[in-house]
């Protein structure tokens, strides 16, 4: 698909590593979209997945994956996994990851689970009354796929010492490293996400 090739070339020019590039090559973004949006699948824009939720634009997702600094056999949590697109990218990154997704909306849990059933290392949990997955913690990496106004304490508790959290706060992305139970924060300006509901 011409537009997909164009997207891949753009990500290569931005300098992303081979594992990220290969994941974007393998994953079919159109699987996570309604029929009327199929032709937009490889445009570098966020798209609606219904329920006032979106699938993030690919360049933003690539940037977030890069900030995670993934290594082999990490336990990774995505909060607000929506349609499951980012979980699919994680599963294709060839790090033998132990991957968990949480989602508030039961309809999206079903949608994502159906598309990811072939991946034995991916679990999706319906979490209408909690943030994260306390019973599976601690996590080496946590990625939050919806915007908030602060770093939730309950998620920081679920992050392993030395672990990394990537989270949108207001109009920025934050990379948070847990060191001696304190937050080391780097801020990256210029991002917009739908709000995190919990």
C-alpha cells in the first residue's frame, strides 16, 4: 500500500530503531478502524474508534514506543489500550515482552481482544473500577494512551524501581523514570490526547 510505504519512510527519516520500524511494517492499522476509515489508515493522523476515543497518529505512537526504551522480557502495561493498535505494535517488536492492556470500555476490550487473540503474550483486562493492574505489578514499563493532568500515584506505585512510564499530561508527553522511589521527569511539548477516564 503506497500510503503505508510513505509512512514507513517518514518514520525511518525520523530515526526510529529497526524494531519499531518493523513493527509498523507488520501491523495492519486498518484492522483497528471502521470500514469508512479504511482509506485513511496510513495517514499520520489520529482517527476515531467510536465512544469518543481515538487511535493515535502513528508518529506519536512511534515516539512513545521509543521513549519506553524497551528491552527483552520486560513486563509492559498499556493503560487505556482502546482498539489494541499499540498492543499489537508491542507484540511485534520482538522483545519477548509480557504485555498487559487495560481498558475502561467493555466494547473496546472485546474489539481489541478479537484482533489480538493470536498473541499469547498479550492480555487485555476490563478495568472499570481501577487504574492499572495491581495484581500483575510491578511493571518494567507503563505507557498511558490517554491524557491526564498529573502522574497518578496508583500507577507510579505499580512501576518497578528503575522502570519507565510514558504518560501524556496536558499538552506534553512525560518520560518518568522511577529512581529510589522518586520521579525523574523529562517533558516533551506539543502533544494532544483524549482524556483518561477512571
